[in-house]
């Protein structure tokens, strides 16, 4: 009886299991059908939009093109928060979008963009971001698209920060840095065909940072470049995207928002949409003719000087003085700039963390735009046209410290007589050296003092906390690895000193 009872129970359990399986099967089929139906409906909506696009005129407004691009992008961006470690743990590389990384850093809550920004802090934030992936063994290569360089042509401070970041990544960090014309550059596709690329790390909120930095500008072209780049990555290059925001490092995982490539949607109309948009972008972002012959001549005259920051300082100052449209009094502005450069060279980093002032005077803004334009022109020439000179790029990470410049400007303009401006022997020696170099290049006299710039309005910072310190709560919360090779290696002593709180002891003595 017991045996019969057991068999009966087994039979009942078998029947029950069968019923459960059948029930589950009955439940799953409608769910699968609903999911498939939803996917098809979403794809049909995109196709409907693309069909509308096919009826548009070739000379349609940029705003209308942008509206369609935004709708398509919204449909194809399907994120999921997941562990992305497995995507590159097999030795696959991934790409980092350097231009979106730049805006991501500038939009960081800890970054201070006042007075032209603080480039060394920008470098610190960059290295902290990249080390999240390096600690998990990620192999990455960084790409910059020069279409952004042209789209930002009226933003010299942003371009200078971009060039400084490229220089630091290329010469001070052991990773490959590529420059392409755009995401649709055939050379980028060629590289992707040759390597096993897991995804591209980008910032889907980069436009928010750009809007915040330049709230009064027309952003149509920048928005179009962003949306075309995303669509091209996902649909034409079949390259998935990871959002660099909200990346989470745990003991065993690296989590982030991942959007897979959307290879199913490849209609002719979509390709035509991209083609029309790219044509309009390139029409509005033509390279501006800029003569760098003068820069090349000045660089040849400075062949004995290998420090990049010093070279840029001298040549930019000389060009500023030769510019008839430079803000006046231009000699006083350059004297203030050279004194600041001397302080930057001599003053230890731990004395440069204090808050200073903010200047909103229009002549100061014009001075920064003009000066940063020349500084970027020199750095760009060094990067692309004179590859055989063995420059020292250690100081490029600290190319501009806006708060320090304004602090110096406030000091030197507050004293009416030369005797009251006390610089100290080391700073004065560095100042005299820079002054003599500028005079040698311009062949025009330039006295030490005074610095008389009228109508500069200084307003105190709202916060008196240290703006440029690397000791921040988010950085300190990162666990230090046991193997120092897991951290992004840097050969830049300045960046190393600034970032040492997130580096293990072993690296502090081996860099």
C-alpha cells in the first residue's frame, strides 16, 4: 500500500508539474507575442518617421532636420543597467569619446569653470574617471572628432581645454589617442574592422553640460552632431554605447547603462536622413583658414626651450602684443599674464587651492578669448605640425588656472606704484626671463611695471572652500588597488602631485 501510495503521489506530482509547465507555457506565449508586437510597433514608428523624412526637401531647415534626428535617437536608445566587465574581460578594447568626456568633466559638480577654468583639476577628474575602467583591466583607446573642433570655433577656452586634454592623454598617459574628422570618418570604420571593439564610452548628457556653459548660444549644429554621431555609432558602425554617467565600481563588477547596437533598422530612407544631416553639418562647420606661419617662425626661434607651457606662454604673449584688435591696454594685460605665469611656475601646488574672485567685466572676457585663442593656436601647431621636436609635456595639464590668474590680477592692479608690488626673488627671476623672451620675439620694449587696468570689477567667490584640491569625498571613497599597474599610469609630475590622494603608495615613488 505504501508503494502504491508513493506511486500515486509521484503521479500526482507529475501531473501537477505538467500542469504548471503547460500553464507557464500558456502564460509565456502571450508575453512573448506582446513583447515582439511592441518591438515591431516601435520599429514601425521609426520607419514612419523616416518615411516622413523622405518627403522633406533637400534644403529643409536645420531645426526640422534636428527634430527628426531627436525622434529617431529617442526610439533607438534602449538602455539597461548591467555589468559591463564581461564585454572587455576577453581582451577586447573599447573606445572613449574624448569630446564627450571633456564636456562630462566640465559639467562635473566639483569642477569650477570660473575665470576660464582650472585645467589641472580637469586633468585630475579625467584620470579619476578613467581609472574606474583601468582597475578592472579595461583596455581603452580614446578618440577625438575634429568636427567638434570646428563646431566650437568661437569657444577658444573650450578648444584650449580640448587641446590640453589631448596632449596630456597622448604624452602623459599610456593609452592610444586617435583624431578623426568625425564619427562617420572612413578611417574610424577601418580601425573598427581591424580590432575587436566592445563598445564606445560616451556621455548622453554632454549637451546639458554644453548648454550650461554657453546658455545664450544657438546650439542647433552641436545638437545635430551629437544625434548623428549616436545614430551612426549604433546603426552604421554597429557599435554599442555605454553612458559614462552613473558608472558604478563594485568589488567584482563594473556597472553602467548600456545601449546595444540597433542593426535591424537599415532602410534606405535612414541612410538618406544621415547623409542629408551630415551634408548640412559639414556645410556649417567648414574649417576656417588660419595662418600659423608666424607661430612656426616663433617656435623655431624657441628651439632651445622644451617646456610646452613656457613655449605657449611666450609665443601667445608675443602674438597678443602684435594684435591691433587686442583689448587695451594690451601691454598691461600681458604684464599681468606673465606675472601670473611666473607665479604658476614657482608656487607649490599646495598653496594654490584657495578660492579667489570672479570677474564678469566684458574686457576681461575679451582678453581671455583672445589669449586662449593664441595659446590654443600654438599648442595645436606643436601637436600636429612639429612632431620631431622632443617637447616636455609635463606642464600641459596645468596650462591655465583661472582662479590663480584673477588672484594675481587683483593684486597687481590694486597697487598704484611699482614699489608696492612685491613678487619675491624666485617669482621675479622667472618673470624677468619670460619678459626678456617676449621682448626678443616682438623686438619692442616692455617694462616690468606698472599694471594699470581700469574698471575691472572683482566679486568674491560664494564659497571659501578649496576649489582646486584633489581631496574630495567621491575620490576618497574609491578603493585603492593592490597592484599599482591597475591604476591609469601617468608620467606627468604635476598631475601626479595633484592626484596623489587616489594613487597607492607604490606609485608615489615609482612615477
